[in-house]
C-alpha cells in the first residue's frame, strides 16, 4: 500500500519541477523583453547612454524584486503541495534513517548475544 502512495507522488513531483522550470523560463523571457524595450526607448526617445543605464538599473531592480517574489511564491506553493501530499521533509527522512540505523545496531547486538 505504501508503495502505491509513493508511485502516485512521483508524477506530481515531475509536474512541479516542470512548472518551476517554466516559471523561470518565463521570468528570463520577461527580462530579455525588458532589455529590448529599453533599447527601443533609447532609439525613439533619444536617450543618452547614461540615461539608458539609469533606466536599466531601475528596471533591473524592479525585475529582481518581482523575480524574488515569484520564486518565494512558487516555493511556498510547492512546499504546501508537498505537505498536503505528506511528502516527508529532508530532516524527517534523515531522522528516520538515524533511528533505523540505531535499531539495526541493536538487532545486531542481540543476534550476537550481547
């Protein structure tokens, strides 16, 4: 039964990984488009190189902030989804592995008569 639950979770993880990759691709596309828009604005508005740099700096800061917000939002949604699916956290798996190791050591001692 437990094996069936884990089989069902893998496609969800793959979907989440694909969604994350698509989100990052979308953000990169937006950044590229923003650079093209600023370049066009320089041509149309007749901005100097310094003005373009200033505008690009401001735009880059806003995009970086929005990207960070997007990444945090995605992280929270993925974390929430994994919790709802009851996927154990790394520290929980490590703690369980340590307990299993201790139990195995005890069993070996008992088998040796000790």
